[in-house]
C-alpha cells in the first residue's frame, strides 16, 4: 500500500506558487487499498473527469461515496488516510490535488482560536465556494498563472474552510451509514423519477421522519439535495461530452428540456448552452 497510484499530468512546481501546491493526475480505473501519508498541509481533491466509487478509512471502518466531476474531498493536516476506488463509468478519471500550506492554514486557524484538530476530514464536501475556488486553481494551473493570483485564491479558500470549520455533516437522527445509502441511491438514479417514498424506504423511515432527519444530516431537503446532484452531473456532462442539451437533461432525470434549463439556470446562474459555450467551471 503506497502513495497515489496515479499518473502525474501537470504540477505547479515550476510556477513559484508559495501558499498552495497544485497537481493534476490521471487516475486508474481501479485502485486497491493504498495509504496517503499525513502531511502538515490541508489537502483538497477535486474530481475533474470520470466517475468513481471511492472509499476511505481513517479509523476502523470504511466510508464510501460516489465521485463525479465537481466532487470535492478534504484531508485535514497531520492525518493519513487509506483509500480505494473503482470506476463507475467509461470516462477517463482525472483529479486535481491541492496542498494548502501549513503556514497559511495555521495563520487562519490562529485568527479563529482553532487548531488543526478542529478541521475534520471530509470524504465529500457540498460547498459551492470550495468547488469554485478549487476549479479556479485548476484553471490557474492550466494557464500557468502567477503566484499572486494562485496564493490569493488559496488564502480565500483556507479562510472559508476554517470559518466554517468544514461542517460537512450536522448532528442528526439519520445514521451516517443510512445517509450514505440514500445519497448513493440518488447518484445511481439521477436519470430516473426518484420519489420521496423510495428514498424513505432506503432509510427505513417514514417520509416525515426521513425528510426531517435528512435535512438535519445534510442541511438540505432530499429534493434540494437531489437537484444539486443532478445539476452537478449536468455541468460535468456539458463540460466533458458532446451530448445534446436534451440528452443531458434526460441523463439528469428531466424529460422536459425547458424544466431542465430553468433548474440549471437557478443552480449555475446561466443557461446550459452558455455554460457549455464559455467553458464555465
């Protein structure tokens, strides 16, 4: 079990970035268990292509999540993790890895009276700012941007993460295992007509109890969470495929392209056509 079993595509080593190190990787379709050694830096991983079912183990048990373009995971400073994954689709699998410097993280933590122990690991992070900042650094790496820009984005990202203390989950009555099963069911049926009855059945709860517990666990209603996942898939398909907008809508569970376009605009602020045209993150 060694370090990342992937092929390095690009690195910020030659760009002189001081507060963040960025690298992009082509990931193999299957990775057996391997260990990422702890570092003093805060690590953020952004999926840029492909679909994975990934599992991590920081203690005694494995946790799983479905990764698609736009998915983000975080490893806190000073913590190692064991990982394994398997491809969930035919697209090439690529990821961006950011190491946010220990000095930058320590400065932000000090301002809030916190320590690295206050930053939990997160296999998945549902945060638009984090995804946008990581995407900005991915573009900066591709464009060879100077340290002035990259370090400024990194500083904002670290401040945001520390300010939130990364509350990926909140206290809830819905067990984390059941939450994962519900979310995985959503991922597996994004192109289907997913209803509340089916989701409540996965969690083995009444609909009323399920909605209340799911919102407590994720901060979102089941409908809002499902829409977020669908819009994330739609954005990935628009960026990485030549599918028509009607086909993308169908792949994301919308039989009406107009309803899909309206939902996409609410989520991303632009129409699907403009999103594709301008290559937005």
